[in-house]
C-alpha cells in the first residue's frame, strides 16, 4: 500500500515524458502546433490510462480486497458516475448543436468535443489517485484542456504574441491575488484590493505630477498601500468574521478620499493627467523589454514573486506559522504564535502588493483611472477559490492561486477568441466557478461534525 | 457575555442593544438633514424618500434573511438579482407578454423564488461555501443582465408611472413597504424563525436539536427571493425603466445598510427594525451629502462617507458587548422615544422658522402657527381642514395625541415594572416630556387661533 503513491507518480511522469517526446516529434515533423499539441494530449491520456489500468489498479485491488465489493461494473459506475453523466451530457449538447446549427458539424468541433469528454474522464480517473493537492491537479487538467481547445478553435491562440499578452494580464491578476491568498490562508478576506489598486494608480500619477521623482513616488505609494493594509488589519482583527465587509468599507473610504485629494483644484474631477516615465511604461507594456530580451518585465516580476511566495510559504518560519494559524488558532496560540501580528502582517503585505499592482497598471495604461481595479473586485476571489485555497484558512497556497489565475486568464482569452462579448464571458465565469469549486472544495455535512 | 446571570426578561433588552447604534445614527442624520434642508419633511420630501428608500429596504430584508441563516453567507448577488428581475419585467412588458399588476408581481416573485431555490439547493446539497455560490450568481447574473438588455432603457407600464412620482406620502410603494415590514415582523414570531436563528448561531446545535437544517436554509433563501422580487418591483417603479448595470452598487449599498442595521454577518442575529433603520440611514447619508453640493466630487464624498460610516458602525458593534453591562438597562424603545422627542423638537424648530415668515409675507395675517407647525407633515389636506375648523380641530387633536401618549407610556411602564431593567420613574419622566412637547406644540395655536389660515406651507 505504501508503494502505491510512488507508483502513481511514476506513471504520471512517464505519461508526461512520452507526451513531451511526441510533441517534440510533431514539431520536428513540421506539423501545425495545434495538431502536435492535440496528439501530445491524446498520447498523455492514453498512457496515463493504460498505466492506471494495468499498473495501479491491480495493486489497489490487492490492497482493498479485504473490504469486498459488488460487481465490477457496479463499482465502475459508482466511481465514475459524475464523469459518465457529464460526458454523456456534453455529447448530447454537441449532437443537439450539430442538428440545430448549420456548419457546426466540422472536424475541429468533433475533435474539441472529444477532447472535452476525454478530459472529463481523465480528470475523474486520475483525481481518485491523487489525494493531496487534488485541486491543483484538476486545475492543471482544466488549464491544459482549455489551452488545447483554444489552440484548436482560435487562430493564433498558441502564438507567441497571444501567450505574451495572456501572461501580462495574468501577471496583473496574479500580483493582485498575492494578498488575497495570504489573507485567505488565515481565514480572512480582503475586498479593499481593487480600491487600493485604483487609488495607487491615480495617486502615483498625481504624486509624480507634483514633481516628486518617480522612484521615490513609487516607494511612497507602496508605503501608503502598506498603511492601508495596516488599517485594514488593525480594524478587522477583532472583527474577523466580518473582514469582508470591513475591508470593503475601508476600500470605499480610501478610493473616495484619494479622488477628493487628487481632484482638489482640478477641473476634471476623477481624472488625473500626467506623464508616465518611460521606464515604468517599459515595465508593464506589451512591447517591454528586459535586459534586451523581448519579454515585458512585469511577467518576470510575477514569476519572481510567485517563486518567492511558494518557496517562502513552504520553508520559512513565517510561512509555516501562517498555515499553523489558519489551521487551528488554539494550537497556534499554544505555540505562542501571535495571531495579531500575523493577521495584521498579511493585510499589510496585501495592501503593499495591491499598490504595486496599481503602479504597474499605470505603466501599462499610461493614464490614471480610479476604476482600473474594479475587475479585480471578485476576480481575485475567484482565482484564489478556483486555485483551491480554502476561504476558511489553513489550506492552499500561492502555487494554487497561480493555477487559478492562469485558468481564468486562458479562459478569458479563449472566450474572447471565439468572439464572445464581455457579458457572456462574465456569465460563463459565474457558471464555471461553481462546478470547479464543487469538484474539490465541498464542505463536510453537519452530521460528520458532531 | 456578561448578561448570562441576568433575569430572563432583561436579556430581551440586552440582546437588542445592537439597535442603539442605528437609532442614534438615524436621529443624528435626521436632525442634520432637517436642518440642512427642511424640504425633507414636506409631503413631497417624505414621498420621494419612501420611493427611493423602499427598494433598498427590501433588498436589505432579502440580505437579512440569508445572513441570519449563518455560515457567513452574505448574498452578494442580491443587486444583480434585482437588476435581473427588473430588466426581465421591462423586456417582457416591451414584448407585450405581461402588463397587469398581478402578472408583474407573479413574474417577479416567481423569478426571485426560482433563483433563490436553485441557490439554496446548491448550498444545501452540493455544500459549496455560500459566499462562493453567491459570488458565482453575482457574476452570472450581471453578465446575463447585459445580454437581456444592453443599456438602460425600456419603459414601465402606465399603471406604474404614478408609483414612482413620489409627490405624496401615501403611495402603493409605501403600502408595499409596510406590508413587507409587517410580514417580516409576523415571520419573526414563527417557530420557523426561531429555527433559522438557532441554525445561524450554531448549526450543529440546531442539527442535534432535530431542526431540519436543509429545509430551514432553503426556506430562508425562498424568503430572500420574495423580498428581492418586491425590491425589484419597487426599483422598477423608481426608475420607470430597465437598468442592467446597477448590480454592484446595489449589492454594496444594501450590504452596508444591513451592517448599519446591526445584523450580524456571522449569523443568528438580525431584525426588521434594525434593517429598516439601516437602509433609511443610507438614504439619509446620501440626502445630507447631497445638500452640501460638492459639485464634481459629490460621488467621491458619498463613497468616503459610506466607507467611513460602515467601518465606524462595525467598530461600534464590536465595542457594544463591552458596554453591555452599562447598556443592559437601556431599552432601545426608550432610547428611540427620547431621541424622537429631541428630533421632533428640531423638526418643529426648523419648519417653524421656515414657514412662519412665509405666512406673514402672504399678507393673510398671522397664520395659526399650529396649523403651520402641524402642516409640516400633511400640507395638502389636513392644513385645509385645520383652516376650516380651527377652533375645534386643535383641542381634539391635542387630546388624542395626549391620550395615545399616555396610553403608550402606561403600557410600557407596566410592562417594564416587573423587571429591574428600568424604574418606571424614567417612563414617567418621558411621559412628562411628551406632554410638555405637545403643550409646546399647542401653545402658539392659542395665541394666533382666530386668524384665518393659509395654505402657504404647501408651496
């Protein structure tokens, strides 16, 4: 029994390796990238299934043979009930759409449908194997599936330019999610993030307009962001159950106050005009360059932050204590971990990183706008939740959030690519969050908690 | 809490101590509003206040039903749901599918019930955290609203137009508000509500006690659906058209109102009076700020004020248990009456100074001040009747007010006398103050009774 997880991971590794080799071969044969990717995914699925069936299953049966179970088909139905139903539903929808819409029945669409069904079975089959980090696994599968779908359906989806633009937007969302993830690990919520982003965006331009050197202005903005976080943390410490609404109130006040401050003596209330320095523009613009490389620095900043966060949360005392506090306050207190210090600390980090995001967004857009943070109001929450960080605290991490951010970003890009407007995108987001969360973040029934 | 050892009767006032903050805020805002702009307490002013505040009050009720159910559920989707019902109603009317009031109400309530039933089923059976379910609903509904109607537009039916006029106090919207509030007060007396509160404060205890928590939670959602539907109808009456974009604002404002009203977002506590006051406070904040005319930065000042007041009121709610030992003996009702008397005095002062010179300028001699003072509420009809029989009306009105006040005071005095929460003496003092206030009200009438009245106040 102990050897089983190892066996599973080896199987996954072998499947990934073979898929990578097939992808490389496809590229070498000058196949279109979409086909190569599709074949790679298909190979991966086939190998993983085969491994699961022949290598893992017998071991599992040997392990659980004492328990005894019903017929094999009955057991199969019980295990894959949800996946079978979902697969049949998708095929039904596909058939109905083919019958109803002219020109829907194309090879590309058939392949897309088959990929979807295959992915559902794959994730259902494999998620049973993976006990820890299931959400990350499902997230990765969804990410891969979405990417393949996008590459199949949208021209230029897998092109370098599109990947770059997706990564730039993902960087902004990812940076905005840093604070939300940390706060969620302690069981809190920070809804002031979008307002801090907007305020930092406007405030930075305003401060630079006053003649302050841009570097000092950014440092000032980061400090102010941290100050907002400090206020959030101190005020919400005694109100932890209502952190959501309290940070919302602070956010309202901050964004209102910033706008009043910046529009004193201005004819155009709410708009700040000014010159954004070139280096800040380069930092976040789509055609920015890092040391001569053709990669916008903001992507590298995000990657650096992500690595720092993932490693830091795993290996530093601060990170471990955060998990300890989020998991169980009482036992953390027995270890003399100061709940107050950590609670306020994560809010300070959240404020500072949000301010940084606002500053970077200024470089991206080149003009101050208070509403720039609005999309992040629920997007940060959605990314954290889709990634698999529990809002109750103690479970998850920034690595998960990165997956969530990428899923959201690839999904947006895909939906834009197939020509859906903003309102349809939002509708589909809303509908998708539920099943994704339901896959791995269901709370236990009350009767199990007594 | 410190009130555990107290007599059962006194805990009644202790648990409703959270009402003190909204009451205090309400009267503070009311006084400021009246001093800033006495137009508020004219017939048209109150009428428009009712029209504007009713959707907010009903949305707050909808939020409250779910917030009481616990598990930290704030229904973020209440704003988009109201928008959804609003645009569906307007589009259906535009397509000539529905037109009669009954059809409107049935459609709205049906939509609200259906949506909240789905939400409730998901929360109960799929067991995803309620906040995520509501977030998902928020995103989905605000998307679909824009699909149903791209930009604000459309028209409300003919019969609904006068609803939103807001020229008089008595309007169908007011009736809706009264019925909705009354329905909640009745609902709060049922066993179901007790189960709901029990589940909100401790779900495990409720389950162990044999409460069908699934059914109770779905019931809370259904009630929220009905209130959201009513809010949507009041909102349609207010704007007389469809608006798919109001979702975010409405959610944020009504959550603020909910918290201002003293409902605990942790579950288990909340009341109609609190939420009513909370929503009215939001309206008054907007009203007071509007009187200052900040020009371009008006909306920013409103944001700042919402945020600050929300945070302060939350902090006060935290400080409240610490003051509980002191506040235990303060009945919210008494508090309300005391502040009401103060506010009433201020209102009288404001309207008196405002309208008396107008009466003399009209050249009709000194108007009966009581008629003017009394006319602040009922300008149109009652002022004229007062003019028709000034000699008879005043003593009768005075006696009625006195009798009612005395009855009420006696009732409270007797009800409270058995407890050690408050000595009846305080009630006697309050009664005396009330009598004094009525006397003050009536005294100017005796000085200027014979003069013919004018209806100058109506302008």
